[in-house]
């Protein structure tokens, strides 16, 4: 029997965690502060200014001039689905490079939208070469090549420099997942010739999850504008979304105002620090972590040449219980790190140093706690 | 040429607005406060407690025992799409009742998912009878009948009492949009026999936009579990989502932690007030508004029998400029009300008294401001 009388539920209980897992990362206190701002309407002239400013800031952080650069009103997974749903039509040949969990996810999504998916595979912990991709496209053409820039499941940083050229020469579009790289390592959409790129707010941008930045270059916009079929997804339809975020301001959905305040402030902080400085900070703190882990006798899963500074995978020693160490880090020291995902479950820990979490004091504390627990 | 050096952007500018439009409504200060809480991880044991508590609270506010009752990580539009994407398979006959903008939107979405959509139409400002729906189903069966409980575009409250019976007797599912009613007027999912019901966080629940509560009853879950085809939407796939929100805790996406804090606190406030008390408050303040508007010589668009207490449509006098009055309300008094949508553009204003915005002092202030501006 349904109840309608007053009832009481326990207070929100959120212990003071240090978030050093694969995400979300710590939210910058300035971002938390703006999230307490009373709302304004989504059609308010002041909100329109925030929308425009956010798009300019996203162009700065993506390093692009792309007009179609917006924050999707959902998490990184929604941004991934936006990329796939809008670019793929039923029957389209798509190559997905899989060397971890998130490549697998792109392939699954593309299949849901009717793509003829071919996968290029590499062991979890390795990167792809431009040559491999060229060969795959030679053997059979593809409309889209999808690749993960920073594999959150493995800690691999995929070099992008030569891939766009290889893909464009064969009339393909390059779709790049930059969820765990944007704002932490160079993504450089225009310089790297990326056609479609998306990310999430909760990694190197220092915001809560819930916003998925995306940008589309001219080739991708042409593909969007010349689709033969309607995008089978209303919420993530980029044609409608670009009219909501563009000059027309046509109503599509109610923007999640507070999350938009957050991403605006988070991006302002990125711009104030400057991308170059921010990349250097992420690199410096990652190196501090890497040397510290090695001093503890732990082995890093990914060779330094393509090791991701924002997320480190470290092998769990044979003698040690994965779950017990992570539980004790959380219960004794309020530190969260991540376990392995998929193939690497039980084999590695995942340590994120992203956005506001990327600080030397966090590295020292984690190393000190690990040292005690691993004794 | 992309810039990587530090640059500065203007501070977030959010004037102190009183939100009395069609949504978002004012956010309860307690909700704003919890949004400043530092994050915890989405797999943190404390977050799991919040997830479970949120589902219990959603069952309270939906008045249901449905196990599958969760907050979608997107706005009300995402919740609408969740309902449609998971229930519709290509070729399914669907009846959509259209007496306003949001009925039209459901029909558009259902068509995107391949439904054979038939529409039942009523002028914008009227409600449907159970008889009409029975006749439509007799003339041609339908798998789903979709109807909007509270049409945000017209201010009509659709009676639901007899509709479920009519639909169920003819082997259909009743899908109800409760975006502008949940928490403000009785929705009573179980008592009304609603099979699929969804809402949004930013109306009568007093939270920012960004969360879309949804609930599915046993019949709807059976339909979900016996689909012939995969849901052509990964982000909103309820089978995956129910494993993320259920016992399995299988990773699907990163919950938008802060928005989840917000909806938990917002729902706690609803439960503390009690649904009956809350409905009465919304009714009382709406009646105060209605009599005040009539004293100003303004005509209400919807007859009192099916007039929605949470959103009032009032006709704009012929002699008055729609845009000018709304601009002056905003610029002179920081009050936001809504203009008409679709057929009613330029003909009505839309005044919302929802959630924390439903307060007698807000009604008096708006009436006083309107009186000055209409002189």
C-alpha cells in the first residue's frame, strides 16, 4: 500500500574521500562553490551568455576552431553515443580499434546503430600504429575509424599524430575518445586532424560527472548534414542540439543548468592555468607517482613510451589481495583507487591523477598509505 | 591557430531570478547545499547506499512498489526517450494522445524507434476521455498508449483514473509523462495502473534539471524482457541500467554523483513534507494565483475542472505585448515566467508554481509586479 504521509530518510552520507581512481576525480572547490548558485532559467539571457562562453572554452580545451562544439547533457558515455548515433547509418562499415574496455564499448554501440563493425585488436596495455590502421582500411574501406586516445581500462596513451592522415587519405573519418585525456594531456583536435572527439567532465576537467563535451569538424558535419536517414535518437540528435546551442536557440531539452555552471567554471580554471601548464603538471605528478611505485617494488603495466600520465595501471603483486588493499585504503585512509576492468581484473590497480586530483601531496599520501598496507 | 597559454574568461554571471516559468523551478536551498558536497566515487559503498535510498524515495513519490524505479542520468527528455526506446520495437502500433507540445514529442520519438504511430488529437487546452481511448483501441489495437499527465505547454491536467483499465482490457501498456506533475499533484502509479511513468527533477521535485526519474510495472518489465530486438540505445538501455542500479552493480556509466546527491536530498524533502501535504500546498498556492489573475482581469486558458495546479496558462490581453511584459518582469523584478509554446505562442503566459517555487509570497510578488506592468 502506497504511503502519502510524511516519512524521514537518513541524511546524505558522503565521507571525505580522496579520489585517485579512474574517475570521477576530485572536483575543484571553485566548481563546487558555483554549484550552490541559485538557478537561472535555460532561456535566460544570462544563461545564453554562459552557453556561448562554454562553447568558446570547449574550443580552447579541444584546441579547435570547430563551430559545432558543445557540452552534451549526459555523461561521457552519452557523448560517446552522440558521436556514434550521429555518424553511423545502418550498414556503414566502421573500424573500431580495441585494446581495452572502452574500445569494446564503441564497437557495441556502433553495432546497435546498425554499423558493419570490424575490429582491430591489440592486447590490453598496447597501442596501435598508423600502419596497422592503413592496412586495415586497404583491405576493406571504412567510413569511420574509432580509437580511444586514453584507455581508462589499461592506462595506454594512443599516439594520434599520423592516424588522421592515414584515415583521411582513404576517405574515412577519425573518431577519437578523449574521455581520460582532455585537459590532462594534449588532444589537439585541429592539429591532429580529428573529425569527431568527445570527453567527460569528471576526469581531467575537475567537474562532477554529467556533462560530455563533443566537437565535430567540417568533414563530420558534412556527413551529418547528408545523412540518408534520421538519427534514431532524439536526445542526442546533433542537428537538433546544434540549433539549441546555436543562433536559433530552438528548444530541445532543458539544459542541466547547475551542471552547465560547473563545466563553465571548470573550463575557466583550465584556461586560467593554461593547457601547456596543465599538461606539464599532469606529467610531473604522474612521474612522481611512477618513481614512487617503482621504489615500492611495484611494476607498471604499460611501457613508459605510451604510458598515460592521467591514469596509471600498476600490477598487483602475487602475494597481495586486490580487494583487501583497496578496502583498507578506503576504510583506513579514505583514499579511493580503482581495480582492474575486464581482462585486467585482479591483475592491476588503476590510479588516476586527473584535474584537481593531480597534486604532489596526493601522490605522497597514496605512496605512504600503500607502503604501510603492503608491508 | 589554437592557443595553449593561460587566458581568462568572465566570472559566472547568474542574476538572482525568481523562477515562475514552466521549469526549471527554484531549487530548494537544502538541495543547493548538498551540491557543494565533495564527490565520492560511483562505486563507493556510501554511494551505493545513496543509490538504494534514492530508489526507495522514488517509489514513495511515484506511489509504487515497482522494483524497476531509477533516476535516469539525463533530463526529463532523456527519461521520455528511455520509456520510448525500451518499450517500442520497429513496427509496433503505438497510440499517442496529443493535446500539446509534449505529446507531439512522444510521437516523434516513437517514430524514430520505428513505431507505427497513430495520434489522437485534442485542441491545446483540452483533456482526453477514457472513452475516446477505448474507441481508438477498438478500431485498431495498440501495444502502447502514451499520454501526458500534465501538459507543460497548455496547463491541462489529464485525468488518469479510468484510462489504465481501458488500455489493459485491450492488452495495451499505459505510458504516462508526469514531468510537470510528480511531487506536485497525485500521480499514484500503482493506484492508477500506470505501466511506465517518468518525470524530471527540475519541476515539482525542487532540484536542478539533469535527472529523469522513471518507473516500470510488471507488464512493462515483461515486455522489456521479451523484446525480439536489442534496444537501439546504449545509454538508456533499461536492462543494462537495471543491472547497474540493482544487485549486480554492473558498470554501465559513471552516475552524475552531484546530481544524484541533489535528487536524493530533493526527494527527502518531499518525503518529510509528505505527499498529501505537498499536493495541498501546490493546490492552495495555485488557487491564490488563479483568483489574483482573475482580479487583474486576466482570463485563464484551461477550465478549472482540468486545470493544472503546478502550471497555469493565462491568456495575454490583446492590447499587451507578450515579449515586453516578460522582459520587464525579468529586467525590473528578476521574475521569470514562460511564453506560449507551439500553437499557444504569443497567446498565453505560462506561470509555474512548482516545488520550492510554490509559495504564497511568490504569488503575491508576481501579482503585484503584473499589476504594475499591465497598468
